[in-house]
């Protein structure tokens, strides 16, 4: 459904809600407000994206992927602010299946822009994991430092520390094998 249709529908719902209050139907008016707010939210945020994020938070990856796949042309269906998040979710899903293939999604998400610092940190941390798997230690360390800087609320501090520990273990193993 195009945004113009959503705006028209939301406006009609708002007019109907005002009319309900005008005629004294307060109970239905309150319900109308809730429905109108829901309709206006879908103007700015794609409902498939919202449902996919909800499933992703519940750790239901197959359903999240199903809802993301319903977005056929993300450039026209999503507002510009959601493009990066779309690719971030695709990257996280792809990292479950084929971690090396998820690199392009994380890079695209970062290039399109993510507005929340913890999402930037998550994308960089995931990209650092891919670089570590590719044995690109320098790039992985750089991305880990950037992820640490972006994680201002320390939401990913444990994961960053764990990945640094894994990198030191890899260094020790390489040192042991190089003798």
C-alpha cells in the first residue's frame, strides 16, 4: 500500500475519531485514537519491517526472515531511515546461515546509515567477527575498536570483550604453530 493511501486512510480515521468524540461516543473515540495512531505509525514505518523486528527480538529467525522477504523493493517500500536497518536485519539472519555471506549486508547497513549507536556497534561487531573468520586480524581489531566507541551504553561490552579474548587465543595458537 502506498504512503499516499496510508495518509488518506489515516486522515479519514482521524476525522472519524473526532466525529465520535463530537457525538459523545467516548469509548469508541478512545479506540479510534488507538487505531489512528497505529495507522499513522505505518505511514512512517513499514509494517513488515516492524513485524520482522518483533520476531527477531523473540529469536524467531524464520518468521523474521519471512516478513523481511515480503519487502520486495526496499527502496520504494521503506523510508530512507529504515534502509540501513533492513540490511542490518538481513545481515544478522544471513550470519546464522553463512557468516561469510553476511559481510555485504553489514557493510551496506553501515553505508546507508544506522541512527542508533548500539546498532552501529552491533553491525561493526558482527563485521569484526566476519573479518576474524577471514583471518584479517588488523581489520577485525579496527572494527572492534569502532564498535567499542559506538557502544556508549555498554550494551555489547561482554560480546566485544569475548571477541577480543578469542583474538588473543588465535594469536597464541598462531604463535604456537609458527614455532
